[in-house]
C-alpha cells in the first residue's frame, strides 16, 4: 500500500476514535495547558469533545489557545494563574467546580548538582511537581467516585518512570518520580468507581521552550536523532485514559523511544 494512502487510513481511524471518545462531553481541567505538551493535550482533548478549563501563566497564550479551540467548534475557558504552591489554584476552583478529567502538564525544572540545591529548591520542586497534582487529585477524587467516572493524567519527567539516580536534577526527578505512586494509589482506590490515573514520562520533546541551537544539541543524544513532537506524545497519553474500562490505570509509561543517556 502506498505510504500516503496508509497515512490517510490511519488519520481516518484517529478521527473515528476521537468521535467515539469516552471523554466526549466530559469536563476537563488542564493545568499547564497553554504551552508545550500541555497545549497539545488541550487541543487533542478538545478534538475528542471534552469541555476544557485551561490553566496557564500568561494571558496571551491562554487567550490565543482558548480562541483557537472555540474557532474549531470546541468548548474552552481560560484560567491565568502564576503558581508558587497548590493553594491558589485550589482556592480558585472552590468546592463547586466539577471535573471528570484532570491533566497536570506542569512543573518547574531545576538543574543543579545535589550540593547546590537549596532548601527552597527542594520545597519548590516538591510543592509544584508532586504536592500540586496530589492536592488536585485529593480534591477531585470524591466527586469523580460519586459520578462513577474519572480520568487523571500526570506528566512526569524524562526517565522518572522508576527510581533512578540523577547527577544534575535530583530534586526535580525525585518529585516527578513520586507521580507514579500517586497514579497507582488512585488506580487502587478508584478501580471500583471507574476512576483511573496514568503517569506518562516523555523523552526529549520539541516545544517552544527549546530554541533551535538547543534542539540541535539534544538531537545528538535523542534516539534516532529526532525530538518527539508534542502532538504525538499527547495523543498516545490521552489514548491510555480514553478507554472504558481503563485497563491502563496505575501505569507509569515511558514515551522516550528508549532514551538512555
């Protein structure tokens, strides 16, 4: 079969899958949803028929994305908030916000050797990369159980799918590795009520946060000499939770093409 015809068939299959998505008509909160992988997740969720509340730090990026989704016939609202702890977001959400889907594609990065990490570095990494997703999960979990439906998707760091040592980003990696425990805990508690969670650990992804020079350098160590596209990472990650029942619940999945520096 000609490659183009095969690609057209696969594109059609993808479109059919999105039309039949179990996420269609569901309400989603996407934290860090205005840029990078989070933006790709927001666009893909909208294509699957979910209604979105998209969090981001800058009004321009959030507004542009919301407008793009609405032009395409999707439903989206924006939430501009600069986070230094879980509390501001929890306060904005309040007790009455109902979400069927939680995606956390957010988390600051610190590259320092162990001896250079200050107590504030450790606190920031733990608060925003682990405590924030955990607090959101705790807030939304009971109502998801009451409705017998919930899907949570967390984005870990590269190679944080299991316990490893790191020479330049231990504080970040330690917090992101904890997301595997969070997903597995949600899976156990939520199994009887159709509430599922998955943690995905991408490899090197080509986003707007990486300039051309850095991308060229990273390509030298990336598997196959290429950086992953945010849209392909988002599509695979969402496919894992877009199932009824969600048999991937509790999984910690590497999407790094075998990256091993």
